[in-house]
C-alpha cells in the first residue's frame, strides 16, 4: 500500500479567488485545478508544472486540449479543439503543432500531413468536405507547392503551385483516359483561364496540346470540344476550391487561432510574472 500511495499521490485544488494568490505547490501527482477566470486543468504535475497526461479547458474563448504535457506545455501527442470547433489530433512540440497530424476544419475540410511549428510543411493531403475533391502533394510554409488535385468526378491535375494556384507545366488527366498538358502563369486568373481555354480550341500556342491528342480530336469529331468543356468545369471547380475556399478559410482560421494564441500568451506572461501554481499554455 505504501508504494501505491507514493505512485498515485492524488490531490485536488479548487481555487475561485485571485489567481495571483494561488499557492505554489511542488507536490507531484494528479491534480484538479480551477481558476478564477473559469479555466480548468485536470491531470499530472511534476515540480509544479503540467507533465504527463492532462486536460486543460479554456472558458473564454471556449477551447480544450487533451493529451501529453512537458514542462507546462503541450508536448507529445494530443487533441486540441479550437473556438471555431475545428480540431487538431497529432504531434506537439513545445506548445506547437509539430510532426504528423490530422486537422479537421469546422467547415468539413480535412488536412492530414506534417506540420512544422504550427504550419503545414512537407507531405500532406487536403480533402474538401463539400464535394470530396482533394489535393495530395507537398507544402511549404503553409502553402501548396507541388502535387495533384483530384476532382469529385476523377479528373486529375498535376503540377507545381504558387499560393495554391497552378503555375508552370500542368497535366490534366480525364476519367476517359485522355490527357492535356499546358503551361500556366502564377498570375493566372479565372478570366485569363477562360481566355486560354478559348485559345486552346483555336490551336494557339498559349496552351500546348499534344499533337496525337489533337489528331484524335479531329478524327473522332467533337472530342476536343467535349474535353474543353470538361477542362472548363475542372478548372472552375479547382479555382473555387483552391483559391477562394482554401485561401480564404486559411486566412479566417489563422486569424482566429492567432487571437486565441495571443490571449494564451498574454495569460502565460501574467501567470509567470506572478509565479502561480501553473502556467497556461
């Protein structure tokens, strides 16, 4: 029994007064802490800091983290639910998303891949919740730089990207087995894409079509027109997804997360300066 008591060492703190007056407890073990601002923490402490498994819940704005801690910070594996109800499940290092994880956005979108200090970096797959289309590729500093976009009808577009927009050589592969290749500028807009598609039909060089594909289109009659319409639809879907949905959603989400992190950092600084029981992440 003595050994078990030493291992468990459970105690509880219910504190509703001034957080600055919360006594500093060095006793190791499990604890439940409630702060005057409504935040709560239940889990392990070592040397007065969160260490091991624990659950921290923010009251305003509403958010929670369940997982591993080290030296008072989210570190290891854990799940963070943000104020907008988006959720991250995966690896953490020093309080930041770092390593492999799944980010589920509040609008139904999902990203599974690697993060580097809270930012998408490395291999990953972004799936759009509203239609199931996806982008699988490589990311740098939170932006797609190369990969393949697959629409809900199976049309695929592969190439390099700048700010989520295709640039340089791009290859389209249609469900019927036909392919088209072309070159796109990083400054391409939806209006310019329509103009380039028109030039494609007229055989002008702004977009190149493989000669064997052009011959097939002539021989079969109307095939190029059909593929042109499919290309228009595919590009319209991609532009809607990649430029207008993902970019805008990223901006909104990053702003919300930045506000939350600012509040957390401000609280952390305040708590550290007053040497309270535990610091907020």
